[in-house]
C-alpha cells in the first residue's frame, strides 16, 4: 500500500498541523508505510530528514499563498496521486480534492467550528464547516484525534460511525519530560522570573483558550498571597483582542502582580517552562485534542483544565478540573496553589498517564484508516 501524504497545508511557522506531521511521519516510517510526501519547497529538506525512507516531492513555490494552494490541491494533487501510483491519498488538514481519483483519508482535527462557532471568524467558520461536510461525504475514512471530535462531527455533519478512526496524538518523551532545576532556572531567567514561582499557560492566544478569564481568575486567586506567583502566557499572539486590555487592567489594578507575555518559546525551552510551573492552567472552551495538556503532563506539570470536549480524554484523573468561568478557575487554581501534597500526587499521575500516549499507536490507527479507505473502494 503506497500512501501519498499532502503536507502542503503546513504554515511557515509549522503551527498545529506542522507539529502533527513532524511526529506522525517518522512513526509511519517505523510502521513500514510506503510513503510519498508532497510539501512546500521550504519544508522539503526538513521532512526528508524526518522520514528518510520516504520520497519527498516539492510542490511549486507559488502555492505558498493559500488560494493558490487550494487551486493546486484540486487540479494538480490528483495528477500527482496518479503519477506516484498512490493507493491512498492522505489529506491531513480538512480539505481534499473534489475528484481525487484515489481513495482519500482526511484528518479532521477539531469540531469547534460547529460546536463553538462564536470562537471563530465568519470566514473561517464557513470554510472549515464546508470542508468538513465535504470530507464526511467523500472521504474513504476520517482520522480524528479524540472520541469527542468524532462525536461532534457526526452530530453536526453526519457520517457513519465506521468512517471515523480515533488516532490520539502522542508525545515525544525524548523532548517532553521532567527536567532538573538547572533547566527550570535557565528558562525562568529568560523570563526574568528567577527565584519566583509562576502559573503557566501554553497555547495560541485565541478566543477558545479563554485567556482573559484566566488572567482575571489568576489575579483574584493570588493577590493576597505573600509571594504571589507570576502568570506567564506563552504562545503566539492570536486574534483574541481581549487579552491585551485584560492584562493591562490587571496590571493597573494590582501593580504588585507580574504578568509575562513572551510569545512563542523555543521548543527546547518548553520542558523547563512546563516542569518549572507551579500550575499549568489551560481553561479552554473546547479542543479537538489539547496537545499542550499532554506535553505538560509528560513534563510532570500540575495541570488545571476543563472538562470541555476532548480534554478529559487526555487528562483523565491525572489533572485538576475547573469550569470555564472566572470564579471557578480562580477557586480551583487557589485550591491547587494551597495544596502541595495534592500537586505532588497529580504530577506523578500525569507522567504515568502521559506515557500511554505514543506516536507509534497513533500511526497504527492511521494505517487502519488507510486500509479501511482502500477496502471501502474495493
């Protein structure tokens, strides 16, 4: 079985789909998949290093612009599938050709375009709803990162249960693991927080992450402490326009409190950042999977998150839970900060649970989806 995997949707900063493919491709190679990868020219060497046995083909440079890429996907990708003699095309980011010519497996990462439409712009909402519905109607199999995502897609866009293959993300424990105090101190110095405890957040500052509520809740929960932990909002500056004014208001009202917004942290700094956090707070309104929660757990972080959509599938009993409202976040955060023995128990349980999520298992689930798509065509 020869698989053509279309990696051209990966953005220049690699983003979520880039992280997904960076870990999936080597795992597919380890499963013995005969793999052809088509990528943006800028990613060709990177992907060839990740999957040395795969054939990596660069698409034309003009498709760096999204409209051009979508046209190329419809016209040239089916030709490439025929030219490479692919048995199955894997489209790993929602969209697929209208007339692919071969069975297609599509990865649907998220269903919040349906379940939480207010969290997305109208254009993005329409685009991904349309792409999802088309994939449900035309793909030979669908890969989803959680049972919650499968359930929500079926509720809003239909599709037989057998069409969906749950492939949980894994975590690279060679990178994401507990690190010693030196690494934690180095990252704290880079944040100008040496010797100071902090509550961490990791993720794009987008509306679904519920960051303004977190900022207000953190201020409520720590303001009376003799040594209040700082708050570090690590991640790309997304399109949540309420984050900056909320941070400014908290700073004005509580000048003794410290908030850091460093943007993206280098990948090599993430284990030190996560391991060193007193609590990693992730009060999301809904996730297709919630990779920052899993990565934090692997680093022995004490995670506070919500029970929305997929997050309980990742956290299980190894994390603490709160609601999505400011009062609930503040209450549960303060409870964790005041209870060191509970934090120790959660940290140990988190490492143990995270070890059960690995990319080889995810790759096997993908292979099952490829086989199902090919079998359905036959």
